C-alpha cells in the first residue's frame, strides 16, 4: 500500500513532523497508519514511546493519544506489560499521567506475573516491598504466635483449650502434622 505509513520507523527516526502529517492524513482518510501494529518483539509504538523519559517522547505520546483508533491497553508479548506498565517501570511520571488521564486506561490490568502498573512502580521505589528474607538470615528465622479459640486444634497448638494470650507455635510440629494426612 503506497498510502500506508510505518509509525515504528517514524518513531525510530524521531520524525515527529512526518508522524504528525501522517496521522492528519489518516484522520482525513487519505492514508493508512497502523498505530496498534506490533514490532517483531511484540511491542506497539505506544509502548516504546511510554518507555522513554526524554521530552521528545512526551510530545510523541501526546500525538498518539490524540489518534482515535489507538488501543491503549494492548499488552506486549514478552511480559504482558501495557504502555502504563512501561511508563511506570521507567519512572516516566509525565507519561504515566497522560496515560492515566484517559478514561479507557485499565489501571487494574495485570502482567504475566500478576502485577498491575502500580505494583510494578512500587517495586522500583525503595521501602515499598518487603526485604528478601534470604538477605536477612539463612535459613530465615520465622516465628508464629497464635491466640484465640483453639477448637479442633485450629491454632496448630497442642490441646484444644482457648488461648487468651499469644503463644509461640512450633512450626516443625505443624508442618509434620500437615504432611501426615
């Protein structure tokens, strides 16, 4: 098709002027541009642009978000990340805000690991995720305290009496009991 425009090539060459003209022609039905087409790695141009933090990328993002046929929640092939996942991962706050301003963005969309874009962002900020237990001590030190009603030995403690105060459980005993069934 002689009227088809490759938006990926325009992005790679950072040809914003040509992209703007191509998108205008497409909106006037004189050309075809596939804004949702995926590259060989399964990424849309929106996802690539959202992954960038430079000011020029923000202008591209605004341009694409104005295109009527844009599918904003498309997930990539590798990780299941949307444009919002990618923007959050790299700390592209301005880009994330532009994406979040859209009424059709799915903030609860999960990637292949079950993470939303906000979960992914939190994983990049110190202090928002628990420390790796192996970095604290190995084997990890785990203590279990239980209290309350112990009917049917639900607390994992010997004896069926209720506990008014926390009592330290014996994890080895509870694991052995669990595997004996």
